[in-house]
C-alpha cells in the first residue's frame, strides 16, 4: 500500500477529504500535549466536530508507552464504537495508535502479546508533531511490558495516510528540535550502510540525508519551508529504516539515553559520529555479504551527500554537527 501524503494547506482541506472518503465519523484520537500548542489544528477539529465528526480522545499513555496503556486504548476504541484512528504526536503517540489498530480485532480475553497478529484495514491517519522518528512510515512500534522493551511489527501498522502540518514544529523546544533532526539524520545514515539495505532503501536514504543536511539551519531557525521539508525528510528516512532496520549506532545509543537521560537523537548522533570513522578505518571487518568494496562505495556515496570527496572526511563533518548543536557527550 502506498502511503498518502497530505498537506495542512488550504485550512486542512486534505484532512477533510480523507475523513469523508474513508467514511470515518468517530475516530479514536490518540494525542499527547503537542495538540494543545497548535491553535489552528485544535480549531479545525472543533469545526469538524460541529459538522458531526466525533473525536474520542485518548491520551492515557506514557512517553515510553506501556502495554497496559495500549490495552486501555483498545478498550476505549471498542467501547466507543470507533471507526478509525488518528494519531497526533511524536513516536509514542503513533506507536500507541499502531498497537491499538493491530489489537483492535484480536481476542481481548487473552494477552495480545501472545497472539498472532491479525492485520486489518482500519483507517489510520498519522499527524507527526516532531520531525525525526519517522514512526509514521514504519511497520513497527515500541512498547514496554514488565520493564522489558518490546517491538511490535506488522505491515498493517503503517498509517495509510500522513498529514504534514509544519506549524506543530514552531513551538517545539530547541533541544527537542535538534535531537529529532539528528534522529532523522542517523536513520538516513544507518539505513544507507545496513546489511539489509537494497536499491529502494538506499534511494530513500540518499534523499532523506540530503534534505536533512540542506534544511538543518533553516529548520533550527524555524523557517516554515524548512520545517515542512524536515518533516518530509524524517518520513523518507523512516521508509528507509522500515526496509533496512537500524544498526549498531541505534543499539549503542539506548544505553546513553537510559543512563544519562539525554534525548534519543542526541545519543544517536554521538554514537554515529564515532562509529562512522571506525567503520571506514576497519573495512576488513566488513560482514556485509556484498563485500568491503561495496561498503566502501556506500561510504563514498555518503561522503558525496556531505560534499566530501572521500569517506574519511565524513567523521569530522559529523563532529562539526555535534559541536554546532552543542551536544556534549555525557561524562
């Protein structure tokens, strides 16, 4: 299924058209605090409600959502007779909505985690309020159960449509903007060199990486056009990792976020800034079946995205970005 990309232009006309064509009249609205800071979006929801759309709001979940929160969402979805799902928020809101969608037609009398996934065609729209996670473009979600991090995955989790509303980015704290942009950048990098990459994922990686690097300054200055393009870059990077999955850079950064409380994207760029030069200097350790020459070619292609003539110059470029953002390594 090709994901529809909708724009907030023309007073959310594309959102109205989506709801009308899908026949959604009573959607579960999975939303966090970001929705409170966007007056235009809130007012449009009020307008839709005056026209008969009934939004059933669900916000009873955590930044690192628990399985029990998802179960509450499923119960609300069923009790209210919802006919679709709209997720408005960052990765947590979208991940919760993905799980609610997947579990909504499974046996509620048993642990959902022990059941085989039952795909469904329930209408699902995502409105990302940060430009970084790319969760709206992937088939997997992260939730926690009994203190354990779990990945829930199924192709039917991918929202059929995404609404880009760059006005959500205008009120984000600067640190969060920096961190989420680095999440998108690291998704682009890691998907590029992943052993699971293919022609399609590398095309997404190349496009997303170029957009992040091109728009970073304008995005941090809250330029409207750059905000919009960063949202799109994060989505494209999400499409890349949906194919290739992340690599050691992401695996390493989770320890930093847990121990030092820094944002995910902050940790990811710190790890990748050290990992990339190590890999270029240790090509003999390549485990990609396509061989070390293939990997060197990939590194050189990444270098060209940074405007560098050789792969060895990318490490210093990443360090420059870290310094420019003021991202110190935790001690």
